[in-house]
């Protein structure tokens, strides 16, 4: 089987070292996390984020091709968030 290279640059752009939908400030991981949490179809993701099928499919393909790298970045972001929360959050639950 011959693997075909697809140019996703029409749909994906890098912002702050993270892939986003081109022309939108919508990170690919937002779409991926929504799909994982809700098990939405491509059409449901299109509707929720007002995207074309091509944009959603490009996001899913980009994630598939860069999954390990994107998961590592997501893990680092969560660690930083937890550290900042632990350092600066007020505990007003008293």
C-alpha cells in the first residue's frame, strides 16, 4: 500500500507552537478533546464549531499524524496549569 502525503497547510496553521484551524483561533486539541469526551461525529463537530467537513477532517488527520507530540504538549500544559493553580489559587471553600 502506498501512503499518500496530504498537504494540510490549507486548513492548519501554527500559533504559539500549537496547531490551529487556519484563520480561526481554534486549537486542534479543542476539537480532539471534544470528540474524545462526546464521541461526536464529524458532522456534529462541524456544527458545534462552525467548521467545514474538510476543516474537521484535516484536524483529525493532523492529530492522527502527530498524536504523540500533541499528547506530550497537552500533558505539559496540564502540569503547568496544576502548578499555577497550586501556587496562586485561593481556597475559598471554608
